[in-house]
């Protein structure tokens, strides 16, 4: 799904005013790591697997050994930043239903989230960040846009740091 510079892609983040410093700085750090953006065929790394396992453990609050539908929704929000629809949740719960399990085991969860991660648009997050910074819908960013965004979410951040992040 592609967004033009006039569309608002924020269903869950809200507008720039509700962007937290954590989101903005984290997003800029993500943009800076071009090695992740260049990969076209994303494989499941050990770091990804550990991240999925950690989220699994956090969402399996009662330590039942499986994730229920509600636990799965929470896990998807933690990993991908959005609440899955009923049909997506049904599709994700499919492997558990096929094996007559009460929920998703850690192995099923890691496998499903790995497939979901590899099918995710690698530039979507970058487009969201760009559109948040492009407040005048020009299709490009000026230093003033960048300074203005940091001024709203991190007013105490030194100007020098903002300038270093921009260049």
C-alpha cells in the first residue's frame, strides 16, 4: 500500500503532535540503518527469533504455554504497531485450530511472525515518517521541516544534535 504525500497514513500513530520522542528518534535511527532497508529478501535472523520469543513470553501472561486470540492481538500490536482485524486474527490462529490446540505454541508463533515480517513492506515505516515530517506536502524535506518536528517532540534537544541527525 503506497501513500501519496497528500494522504494521511496514520491510523495508530496519530498526527505529528502526538508523536513521542521515542517514536521519532527510533524512526530516524531506523532510517539511518540503510542495510536493513536495502535487503529485498528478508530472512528470519536469530535476533528476530529472540524478539518473537520475548514478545511471546510477555503476552503469555498466565504462562499457559500458548497464546489465545487476545494474546495474539496484543503480540501483533507489540511487534507491528497495529491491531489485527478479525479475519487476520482468524488466519493467524489457523495453525492452532488445525492441530486442535487451544492457542499458538511458541514455535507456531515464531514461524507465523517470521512469515509476516518477511512479507511486510520494507519501506512502509520510512514513508510514514517522511509524511509526518513533510507537513507542507511538498514531496521533499527541508531542514526547517526537520527542525520543526524535533522542536515539537523534543524541544530541549540541542540544535547541534538535530543538525547532525539531519546530515
